[in-house]
């Protein structure tokens, strides 16, 4: 037991030692470009090469190959190394020596993340832990990348470890978000301030109509959007916007630059162009502008305002005037001398300096022989003051370390192998000056930014001059040089960049409260302008409204189904005709109530059916006039109850036919016949709908829809809202269910002769009803403002379908249908003749009965109910004389119909046709309506 405990303790101690052990960055790797030992290591990411070769063709995660030596990034790396050496020589941290390790990101985000992995690695591997509180890589802080495109993904990765990163040039707005980037710092202001400074600079010179060109990376998009906002606030209008791919090897980059150049050329009124691009892209754009002989005033962002590669461009003056902003810069004492005597110190590895020496032809020569060549090469490509930020950043790290290591006047007793997250808190607390306090104090804001302002620059004769400043706190541009000889303006005067067309009533200027070049935009819905050149549109008052581009407001017109309008009149006429049909049918049914065709239709159910249709027609009338809560409730309830009553009566008819003609088994017939209670069935089914409507009206009843109309409409449509969509759906679903049951029962009896039943018309009428309401659902959902018309139309079509299928044909046959009884007798005689014919005759043509074979091949009797009228004495003679003597026998009392006498359409007996054994097989599928 003790041995196990001892073994566990040993394993735990080894694990802790591995975690707290001073890790070794793999500085011997080809990815590491420079390394100097120290007690605290500073990681430096520098895009010494401008791009990765064949990145678009990369299909395997192999080593990156970079090309395109970048002098600016190289000089920034030298400034950081020089500042680290200066701090060590000054013994600023006493017994603590600063070291560094340099990785080349090649201006690519993926390559930059790969470099960060090396910086975070412990003995060649990157540990994955739940808690990084004791994570102690060799590098304790990273001097970040030059471009925001690279800095943003690095900052997101380092936020996992709360690993501090300090940038000297990445100014993207998103990097100030402490939630996303809690360990990111920079010694420059955010682009929030830069775009505001640029807008104020443009406004200072009185320009109000400018073009905007940016690139499509995170930096470009953020600065683009921020400038649009700040320009609007400053009264500056953007005439056009051009976006260029940020990737230099992008297949469409050159074509897009040509398109943007043509766009700039076409917009002659916009003589000022704001450019937010990388120096390489600016050079490509300027080359194109020179080729098309077009000049403008160019406003430069910090990314290229001091780019030596552009100031030394051939014919740079032909592009026009260049004014821009850059971060406050300064000289690094002794740095120029360091550049003139550039050499790798003993014990230090620096492959980049060696590559540079080889590139300019100094490889293998003494530093003394190459010093002048190297210095002139750098100075020709780089404006040395731009690297001042590296000095500030390294000193900020040194001051934070001094606090963290508890340095006193003689030593720094703190632990040098500390977890990197501890340095984050100390960086927030730094507050220092450089050069003996001649400058203002430098410190990080709560967002991790410096807020010390910008220099205003003017390009002249391939040189860059500082002509003013922008103060972040006062938000003011201060130009110290007023006498500027412009290249673009006439007679070297300041060029004009304005465009001010007059806005007519109903329109307003794009930029509010500013006299600038503006677009005339129509006032939006609900606003208006009554005069020319209105700075803003005024909101409509007192319930009035206006459409887009109106010069006045008007009251909205209320719309509902008025009695005098064409469509309501059509609906009312249709209702009147429908009620007239119902009245005629009712009179016909009453007058002909003793006819067999009316008796077979069940007079009582037919009258209730007509009553339900009348109520349903009445609900259509309630869709007229201005809606109110009682009307909304009544129209749905009346429609639901009326149509349910009608369909219930049809279901009773279908059920009766099903019992009479389809229940061949006497036992089953007796059982089902007990369920045939017409009035009870009708009342029960209608009551269910009544309860549905009652619950619907109580809990969430239909009300007047008070929702605001569309902004694009001057019509306020007043209509009823269904309230509970569930109640509305259940009501319609219940009616559809009853209709479907009617359809099924009628479908079962579809082969019975139509003289004896109503199955055909029931099937057709229910199909019409179901089809109408299936079409109603999508139309009702999509046509929001036409719902009353849609529902009223659906009710009318459904009602007319029932009238013309079930009622009108009965009335016609009762009034004008002659010889109905004789036709039925003729069918019986035909059947009698069939009995004396050979068995090959198909009895299905008789339309009387069917034969069924059992498994043994014999035949069985099929129950048959005679036609719905009492047989006369002559009729009995026909049966007795020609049929019953051979095959008709009276059924027993137990086989007779149990339907009530008043409802039974077959008041006489039930007969059984016994078909003798014969090989003939009857065809079930042949239609029985051929003898009608």
C-alpha cells in the first residue's frame, strides 16, 4: 500500500516538474529565424517575406516556402532587437536579461498560427490542458504581426491561454473587444479613432464628396464600415465604394484594380479618394491611374501613408496629391548607427540578417565593408521613424516585467519562469515616458489601446512631411501648414470635391444637418418633406401616414367588405340565389313528400340539411360591413354549426344506404341497424361541433385584427382574426372528417343502382367540399388581406356543390321524372328473363345483386332489398309469376330490416335471391348504372 502511494507521488512530482519546467522553444527548427538567450524570452512575429509561394496549390500540410523580402518588416524586427539589446545594456531589469525568438509569418494567417504554435510549444509539443494556470512556455509575450489580418486569428488563439500579445501597427476595430481578445494590446489607437480622424481631415479641407477604396480582409472591412459611419457624422458623403482582394496573388486582383481605376476616372466630381489598402495594392492602383492619366487627391490610411516603396515610385507626382494619417512617430536614439553597423552578435542566431546580407551582396564580407551598403539599402526602402512603435512596445513590456518581477534598485527577485497570463494584469498598469519625460505618458486604455493621436502627413517631392496632428481626446485636426501648393486643383489651388443637386419636396439629403455633396433620397414611409433641399424628413403625426417620396401625410383609408362594393354585391347575390334554391327545394320536397323518390331521400334529414345550408349561407352575410367582435364570433360559429348540421344529415343518408345495400350478413346487419338513429346521430355530431365552437369562443375567440398595415400601404384592412389557430383548425378539421366519413360510406355502396340510393351524388358533393377546403387552406394562409373574401367564396362554392348534387336532382326527378316505377319493374322482369337463360350471362348487368363463390366452388345467397316503394297487386303477381316460383323466397322475420318504419325506405319485405350452383362467375366490376 505504501509502495503504491509512493509510486503515485513520484509520478505526480514528475508531472508537475514537466509542467513547470522551463520549456525550450525549438529554436533550432527552420521555422525559427533568430534567437537570443535570456531569462525572459520575447517572441517576435515578423513578416520578413511578403507572401507564401503557391498557397492556392497547397494540398498537403507541408512546410511553407516564402518569398518577397519585406524591408519594412525587416526593419521593424531590427528595431525590436535593438531596443531589447539597449534595455539589457542599461541593466533596466538589473540581473534579468531579455532574450528573443523570431518567427517569419510571411504575411499569411495560417503561417502566423503555425509560428505561434512553435512559440507556445513545450519541448517541441503543444500541450492540451483543462487549466492553463501553470502553463509556462519559454516565450512570455509576443510582439505581434504588422497586419490586422494576421493579428486577429492570433489574438483569438492566444485568448485561450491569456497569453499577452502587443502589436505596433494592427489597428482593426475588432481587436479592441475585450471579450474576444482579453490578452491583446497595441501601442496605437484603434481604427475607430483613425477613421474619425480621416473624416475630420476631409471635412477640414471642405471636401464632402469622396470615393472610398478598401480591401476585403478584416482590417479593410472594419475600417470601411467605420469610415462610412464617421464620414456621415462629419457631413462627408461617399460617392462610390470599391473593394479589392487583399491577397496579392488573387486571380482577380489585377482585374478588380482596373475596374476600380475606371470607376475613379468616371466620377470626376469626386476629386478626393479615401484609400484603405496595403502598400503593394496601392502601388498597383497608382500604376493603373498613371497609365490612364488620371490624378486625384488621395487620403492615405496608416497602412501606407509612410510607405517608402511608394514615395520612391517613378512618376508618383502624376497621381496627384497625397495626404494621410500615421501613428505618432519619433526617432530611436542610436538606431541609425545600429543599422550602419548591422552584424550578428556572438552567441546570437539571426538567419534573416544573413539572408539580407546575401541579398545585397555582402555575404562573407566584413561588416565594415558592407555597413554603408546595408544602411543605404534600408533607408532607401524604409522611412525609419515608422518603426518607432517597436521601441514603445518593448519598453512597455520591460516596465510590466519590472513590476511583475518586483524589481528594486539592485535586483529583480521575482520568478522569471512565470505563467504568461500574469503579465497581462501588469501591462494594464504601465504608465511611463521615454527620453527623459519629454513626451506624454504612455499607457494602455481599458480596451488595451494607446490613445496618443495621429500625425497628419503630406507627400511632396518623394518625401513625407508632417503638417499637423489629430488629438484623439479633443477629436480635432490641427493643421500647422496652411500654404499648400496643390497639384490637382486649378492654379495650384485647393481642388473642389462637391456635388449638390437640389432635392425636391418628398426628398431629403443623404447626410443630415450638413451642407455637403449629397444624394437626394426619397423620404421613407411615414415621413415627408414639404420643401426643397430638406435636411431631414418629418414624421407623420395624428395617425396619418405617407408613402415613399411623399411631400405630405394623409389619413389611411379603412378597407372592409362594404355593402356597396362590387365583390360584396356579388357575394350577396350568390347568397340570395342559394337561399332561393333552398326555398324551392324545400317547397318541392314538401309538395312531393309522398313520392317514392322523396321518401327514399329521407324527408326529415333533407329538411335539416337545407336548414344547415341556410345557416351556412347566413354566415356569409356576416362577413360584410365593418367587423366587430360579435360579428367575428358569429360568422365563424354560424358557418361551423350550419355546415356541420348539413354534413351530419348527409352522413345519415350515407349510413342508411350502407346498411341497406352493403351489410350482406344478416347478423351484422341487425347489429349495425341498431345504430341507425338519424335524429340522434345528427344531434350528436352537430353537438360536438357546438362544443368545439364554445371552447374556441371562450378561451381565444375571433376578434378584430388590430395589427398595423404594411408600411407600403395607405389602406388599413379591417378584418377578423381567427383568434386561436388551433380552434379554427379543429372546427374545419371536424367538418372535413365528417365529409370524409360520408365519402367512405358512400364509396362502399357505389355499385348499387342509383334508383335505390344517393351514393354517387354524395361522393361527388363530398369531393367538391374537400377539394374546395383543401384549396382554401394555402390561399387563406398566404392572402392575409383577402381572408374574408376567400373564406366567404369557399363557403358559397361548398354550399352550391351540395345543393346541385343532392337537392336539385331530387327535385327535378320528383317534379318531372316520369315512369320511375315502371323502370324498376322492367329491371325485375329482365332479371326474371335471365333465370331462364344459360349461366354464361353476366348478372351484374341487371344491377340487382351479386354472386359470390366460396372456397369450395359453390354459390351463396345475397341479401337484396327491393326498391323503395310499396308493391301493388300487379307487382306481386309479377314476382310470384316470374321469379319467386323459381328463385325468390321470403326471408324470415329475423332477416328483415330493423330500421324504424318512418325512416325505412324499404317498408315491405326483404327478399333473398338464391343462385343455384353453376360454373358461371359474375363480374363485380361492371357498372350497374347502364340500365338507368
